[in-house]
C-alpha cells in the first residue's frame, strides 16, 4: 500500500510516477522499497490517467457502516453469556471428561 500512496504523492506533487520516484518516496518515509513491487506498480499504472481515476473515486458513493449496537445491549448480552458459563461445575466437567476416557 505504501507504493500506491507514494504514487499518489508523486501525482499530487506534479511529478512523474516512475520507479525512481516511488523508490525515493518510500525511502524518504523510512521504509525499504522492494524493487519488484515498485516495478509491478509502475507497470500497472502505465497508460492510466491517475487524475481521472481519483476523480471517479471521489464521485463514487461510499457504503455507510451500520450503526453500532447500544452499549447497554452489549453489556446485557455479556452478562447472559457469563451466567451460562457458570452453569457447569468442575465436578460435572470432570465427570464429562472421564466419560471420554473410561
């Protein structure tokens, strides 16, 4: 992902998106660039109008996540789960295990 961000940064700065540029951006960020991934990204962006792609991405609708469940409901569910877990005593668990081996 860092390579894609590097390409976007180069595009925003008006620089050409090439292997040297992406490598320099990744190095400036303090990471070690992988030449294979840099070459793959440059090859995949060949002939792509980055400005057009970014404009389409901005115009695309974004899926909205469902609202989180109320905290009170989650707390009630946790209490119910704990009650169920306490239903088996150690003796009952040991008896169940002995049935497996005996």
